[in-house]
C-alpha cells in the first residue's frame, strides 16, 4: 500500500539544499587551494627582492588562511546538507504516519463483524419500541 506524494515544493527544497551543499564544498576546496597557491603563483619572492622573508611569512599565512577557509566551508557544507536531509526526513515521517494511519483504519474495518440485517419486529410490535416490550 502506498500513499500519494505530497509537499512537492519541500521535496524540491530538500534536494536543492543538498545540491547547494555539494556546490559549496567544491567551491570551498577550489578557494582553499587558490588561497594557498596564490602567493607562489604571483611570484612574491621575486617582487619583494631583498625582503624575501616576507614571502615566506605570506606563504605560511596563506596555508593557515587556506585551512581556515576549508574549515569554514566544510562546516557550511555539513549544515546545508543536514538542512536538506532534515526536510526530507520530516516528509518521510509524515508519509509513514499517513501510511500507518491508513493501515490501522483498514485493520479496524477488517476486524469489525459484518453488519447483520435488522430483524423485523414481531407482528403487532412497533419497530421503535424498547426491547422488553417487543
């Protein structure tokens, strides 16, 4: 037995949050790599000349910044993905509740005895008289 699907917009939103979470994760990884590699790509050691020590410091801070970007992005990924899963979980609970209610109602109806046709009152009695006077 199945129940009809409801809440199409919430299903879409749950899936959309999960897609946004994956997009966020991919962009976070690319950004963290870019932040770490940018000082080496830009050639800071040649540009600074005698102050090449600053390039090493910039490289170390770039790694720390990249790790912080990665950590923040991972946290954002987990929260967006969890939000999508929570929405889909609530829809699943609602469907399961409706299915359980429908099955319980069917079980209750199946357990009831078949309705017996009403017996006709004996001759000379009225149909709406109380039982002892019939």
